[in-house]
């Protein structure tokens, strides 16, 4: 008796699996799936077509940023060098005044 129940259950399970496969094949063959597949294909094609443009935009942005950074670095360096020269000149004037004050007090 157990063998008969086991075989009947197995047969029912196999029939169910075949029905599921039939339904799945129906979905695969449906117009909706074909439309969805075409839509996805169109989206992917558009993305692939856009890649070179996006890459060029990124390259332009990078070049612009690098140029601005180089310019900012050069200007900052010049400003610092000018400030250093001014400070050195002030220090020289201060040292001369100190020396004159020392020398003036001795005379």
C-alpha cells in the first residue's frame, strides 16, 4: 500500500511539474515578455551609446578641475613667495633700526 501511495504521489508531483513548465513556457512565449525583452534591450543599447558621451564629459570635467587646481597652486605659491619677501624686508628694516638704536646709544 505504501508503494502505491508513493507512486501516486510521485506521479502527481511529476504532473504538477509538467504543468508548471507549460505555464512557464507560455510566459516565455508571451508578447508581454517579448515587449519587456525588447524594452530592456533598448535601454541597454541607449546606455551603451551614452557611455562615450559620459566619458568625454568626465574627461572635460577632470581637465577643467586639474587646470583650476594648477592655477590655484601657482597663485598660492606666488602669494606666499611675495609675503615671504615682504616679511624678510620688514625683518631687515627691523634689524637695521635695532642696530641703529644700539649704535646711536653708544655714540
